[in-house]
C-alpha cells in the first residue's frame, strides 16, 4: 500500500479549558476514500479545520508527503494541495458558475495595467470541468443560485480538483441532499478517487460512508476509536461505535431497529 | 457514454429568449428609467432641454452626483455602505480650500494631499467596520456627523468665524492643473463644430456651449473604468465575491479585508474629487457642501441595480441612475411643474427600484 499523503499523529486541540480533540490519529493515501465518522460534537469539524489549516493543533504532528508541516493559514494548506469543501460550500449564489469556480484564482491575460480576467478561457474551462463531472450547465453565466444542492456540491468538488487538490476534504457533503442528488455526489467522489486523489469523507451517515469508503475511522468525544478497512466491519458495528455503544443499543431496541 | 453525447446540450433546457438575457443585466432598470424620464420630458418640458446646452445643463449635476454614485455602487456591491460621503465632500472641500487659500499650495500638491487625506479617512472607516464587525451603516453614520461638524469648525477656524471660505478661484488662477479640474474641456472641438455650423453659435461665432464641463469627462471616464474593473478584472470578481458572501470569499482566497478597505478609500476619494471640482468651480466652499449627497448617491446606485445586501449591481447602472437624477432635478425647471416635486420623485423612484431589483434578483438566481 502506498505511503499516506497526509498523516496526522495524535492531534490535540484545546479551547481554553475545553478539550475538543484529545489525540486523534488519521491518514489519507492517494486514491482512497477515508471516511471520518462521528456523531455531532464528536470533534469532526474541529479536526478537519485543523487539517485544512484553519486551526493550529495544540499538540501533535502533521506530516505531508513525508515532511513535517505546519499550516499558517487555509491558504497555505490550499497551496500544498489540501482542498476543503465545507458544508456552506464557499459558493456565492448571486454569482455565475464561472465566477464562483475561479473565485480568488482568476486566470488573467495581458500585462501591467491591462492585466485582465480572461473570462473566455474561464468559461471554457468551467464548462469542460463540469461536463467531466457529468453536469451540463445551461451556460457558464448561469448563477449558482439556480443550481440544485447536489450540483453546487459538484461545482465545489470540480473546482477543488481542477486547482490540483491532492487531498480533498468533504464536510458532510450528503447531509442536506435528496436520494438522487446523494447518489450523484457519491458518484463524483468515486470519480475523484479514481484520479488518484485522497478523499476524506466526513459524515454521520453510515450508509453513505459504506457506499464509497475504503477505510473508516470513528471519532467519539474527541478521540479516535480506531480505524477499520472495508469488509472488516459492518454498518451496525460502525453505528454502535459512533454512538458510543450502550445507550444506542437500548434506544435502537425501543425504536425497533429503524435507525 | 462518448464525449460527444456528453457535450450535447441538455435537452431539458430551452434556449433562452433575448428578453430574459436582457433581464439578467442589473443595469436594465436604470436604462429603462432613463428612457422613461426622457420621454416624459420630451412631452412636458420646453424644447430647449434637449439642445446641446440643455443637455450640458443636466449632465453637470448628474456628473457630480454620478462620481459619488459609482463609487457608492462599487462599495455596495462589496457589501458595505458609506453614509459619510456627503460630509466628506464638505470636509475635503474645506481642507482643499485651506490648502490653496490659507497655505497657498499649488494644485499639484494640494490635490494629492486632499485625496490622500480622504483616503486615510476612508481607510479608517473601513478599519473600524472590519475591526468591530458593526454594520457600516452605523459606523459611517457617525462619520456623517463627525465630518460635517469638523468641516464647520475648520471653516470657522481658518476664516476667523465665517462658515464660507472664499478666494479659491483667485488662488488657483493660472495653475497648470486647473484646466483638468475646472471649466470646460474640448473647447477647440466646440469651436471647430461651431465654425462648421454643426452646433449653435452666437453671432460672434463663439459656440453657445464653450466646451464639455470637466466633471462630465471625469464622470464618463470613471464609469468606464469602474465597469471595466468590475466585469473584466480579478479585482472585480473579488468585489462581487466579497459582497456576496465575505466568509466564502475569504475561504476561497479572496483578500476580503483589502477589498473592503480599498473600496472605502475609493468612495472617500471620489467625494474629495467632487469637492475639488465643485469648490474650484464655485470659487468658495461652505459647510453645507455635499449635503444629503450620501443618500442621493446610494439611491443612484440602487436605481442602477445594486442590491442593498451586496454582491450584485453595476457601475454603469449607477451612471444611468445619476443621469436620471440630473434630468429630473434640472428638467423640472423646464416644465410648468413645481420644482419641489423632485423630492417626491426621489422617494418614489427609490421604492420602485428596490422592488424591481428584488423581483429581478429572484428571477435571475432562481431563488424560491
């Protein structure tokens, strides 16, 4: 198996006297989908924010492509090749797909004061990249506000991939989507993975995770409860680990096994 | 699936009618407004309104407001307001007057200094807004009073008790920069056109319109540059992104703080430019200069299609918004209507524009 692109060792994060992360170890290899599972409040968000350079860990080491690394800002992480698609997607509904796609990284032509936004190239690239992801846009000037949730998610993923992501962190990409759109997004994850990009898929939905995941790490109360590879574990076991075992079993009993 | 089938257009999408495409332009409302107002005055106003001199007559106040309006539009697209620009006109006018009259600076020093001071004040506004996270509406409302008061106090201080500072025209007379900031431009073109009989001239052969007032040139140039920057440069994309969703923009690598502070600086400098032009033109400055202009500038921007919530709008729209303003203020004097209808018109126009913009935005972005 290939060496991990990014390896996070024993990450701890404290906010004042609150311990959000208490020793999390996690890694991603090229071309795999590593699912990070956990219930609300388990520390998933804090952890991915540490991974994407938003927070600095209080303790612990980050190794990126074999070298120790410390990100000063999200920008540093982005430049290194760690792209994060947050739940809010960093998309602006009033702006066109092209303008969103290239937001902050506009291609230019010309020099000096004539340096300008190369809108034709940008439009072409956007249309082509979206087509690769299986979405036919009405036009590159279509506002993002007119896209469905799944399509927006795909724009965000396509953007990250186009700008050379080596690791793609997806923060609950399927949480607000319908059945079909979820299927589309999971298919997109598959496509991205087959291009050799390491995908970190954060979710609390075991079914969605099982559909695309190669490895599964469960986070509970700021700690990793262990990592399992596909085939070693079944959905029920994952569900149990996420919920912290005991109480969930009781609840599930009273709900007749519907969760 | 082959690439070919992928590339084929989605069969569920109808081709877009021309009108829908047109509706997507934020400046549509303002252009429609100009057409309507023109038709209105064609019918009601004296015919001299649409002669060359009549057009210059209403374009001059339109230009003075428009320079503010375009800057206000850029700032609004960037997601912020500046209510202090009217007072900034008075304050910058006072400072400029003191520089040329009391200190005796040549324009080549006085103008950059005035603009720089305005830029610093604009940046201060921006910093306060960003640091405190308070709405710019409130922060610059404070600026509205502070600068107006400072202008008044400053005038009294430097004139020995008067609220008007005179003698500016005499002080700048003969300065090589004066023609760029005052009087009329392209006089030679007008003379040539008069000789050729294309424009009206007096019996002596002097054209009735001696040239294009410089503010109109500044206005048109500013509108063109602002539109270019907004639509065709990365900075333009950053402005839209910053106003659309500052956090999303920041996460995508847009320098949101820099964009906002630059825009505050720009509006303040636009106010200073208007102050310099109008003060030289009038030959004096007083504390009431630029009174209410902050609201008129914002109204021009809103008529031009800017959303109050930011992230959407156009500079060229504000250009037309300002022209509507100029036409109505001046145009009413060519009609039999009471001039004070202007205020009524102003309010009605604002309300109409806001409602119209909201409907258009929903259509364009498919918000439900």
